[in-house]
C-alpha cells in the first residue's frame, strides 16, 4: 500500500481514531536515537576536555543569554 493510499484510508476513520494514529506517529518520532546520542556524547566530552586543557574558552552565561 502506498503512502497516499494509507493517508486516504486514515482520513476515512473517525476523528478519535485518527487522533490515536497521529499521537502514535508523533511519539515514534520522539524516541531517542542511540547513534545520535553517542555522537553528541563524544562531542561533548571532547569539548569539555579541550576546555579543561585550556584549549577552549568558556562564554559567560550572561553573554550567552543576551
């Protein structure tokens, strides 16, 4: 079944059933991606190490939130 056909069938459902489908789809997009989380963790650790080693400077919170 094509995406268009799925959408056409879904539009024939009662509003409360369409809502359940929408809610399920949105929740599925909200799930964490372990690969992306691992990449960000590695990057954060590199930045923290660079900061602690004096290779990077911090930015004062006041300046960040201007």
